C-alpha cells in the first residue's frame, strides 16, 4: 500500500469505519420509549405554556395539529364566560397532547377537551417534525425509509439512545420566563391569500412513504382513558378540508383513510365527534382555504361557528361515521 494511501486510511478512513461499526448496531435497532422518557423530551414544549396559569376559569382545552391551530378560534368558541385554551401546533401529535393534558389539567380542571383527528399525524413519516426521541421507535428497515430528508438520523438515534439508556436522563424542571397570554389563547389566524389549487399532489398521503405509528394510537387511547377517569367530556374534531383534498381522500386514498378510521373507531368508538372533511363544502372554497389542508382567517370564522353550534349535540364515532 502506498504511503499516502496508508496515511489516509489510518488517519481518516479507519476511524470512520470503527465509528460506523460501533454506532450502526445501536442506531438501527428499535428502542421502546417509556412514558417518562417522552415526558422528559417534551418538558420544554410543556413549559412554554406557562401563560395558562394566568387564565381563569378555563372551560376547555383544544388539542390538534396545524389544522386546528389555524382553523379554530378560542375567542369565537366562547359562550358567555366560557374560555378555551388552544394547545394546537404544527405537526403536533397525540403523544404530546397527552403530555400537555397531564401537565395542565390538574391546574385548570377543564370540563371539555376538543381533540383534532388528521390521518397523517398518526404516521411514522411525521417523526421528522417532532422530538428526535421519536426516532427510537423506528425499526432498522424504517430508519432511513421514513426519514429521507434527515440523513443524520442514525447518529441522532445513537445520541438519544446513549443519553436515555446509558446516562439515565432524569426529569428536571425547565426554567422559562413567564409568557404573556396570547390574544386568542393559542389560536392563530392564517393571514394567507386564498389560492385555488385545482391540481393537488396526488401522493399527499402515500402509506408506503409514511407508515402507521402504533405509539400515536396508544396515546389516543391514554387520552380517552384519562378523560374518562377525570370526568372530562371528550369531543373529537375532524377539521374541514377543501374539495380537491376530499375527492382524493375518498378515491385514490380511500383504503388508507378507511384503515385509519377503523383504527380510530377501535379506540374511540362511542366517543363524541364533530365534523367531517366536507363540512364546509357549501362555502366558497377559494375564499376560506389558504390551501387544501388549512383554513385561512376567513375560514376560521366559519369552522369555529360550525363547531360552536354543535358543542351541545355532537355525533358519535362509529365504523360507519362519515369522516368525509
């Protein structure tokens, strides 16, 4: 072997190969994540809602992803002195809903919880938008498959495994400054110009790319049980979608949506539900949607009224309830 090649191998390639040999076996393996470990991972997000302590009395909590963050107004839901806290955030999932519920229910004792239902939130493909601890849930063949835009995932998994399993990370208080109470108690107006997208990307929900996450469905079950234990009225919400989305969801991706709804029904069958994909079809679609998934500020008014009018008489989840 030539001196230069030997130098490069000894000083660069050999250490890299050794590192890969050590890291890969631990990184590719799936590690069950405990409830305590999840709680530790989300302490910062949980503490970011310390402004809730300034609000009283609280009627209910709203848990959802971006469709409810932009689609539902806490102020527009109010009746008399009722007040709603909207914990919804982009890509937020049942795993984090549950942590937020456990953290803030004992402080505010809300009578009602509104919880959004969107199929993609229950996918492993969405782990890339969340705490890196979720990568530990991936099987070896899934590690790269479900995180195509995050090629460092194998090293991320190793770091998470090391800190949690070997360093025995302990739950600690996250000290954050007190935040002011938002004008709409966590709801956000999407001030986006209405655009008519007649042509959607018809691969919006390809299960071969996303896969289903059992952790999300298990967290949904925990939320239901927690609400029953504390006599909280739990109402699920199916946010409105634009017609082009609904058409694809019930044609090309009908099997995927039907399977997702079957899993929801297994856990939440018999619980209250409001809404379906087409609940705002009668409105001018181009004026109330920012795009196919999210309502703009005008659409927020319509959907908030739709939900408010049905809070006292919601439907019931069943296998045959029409999510579309």
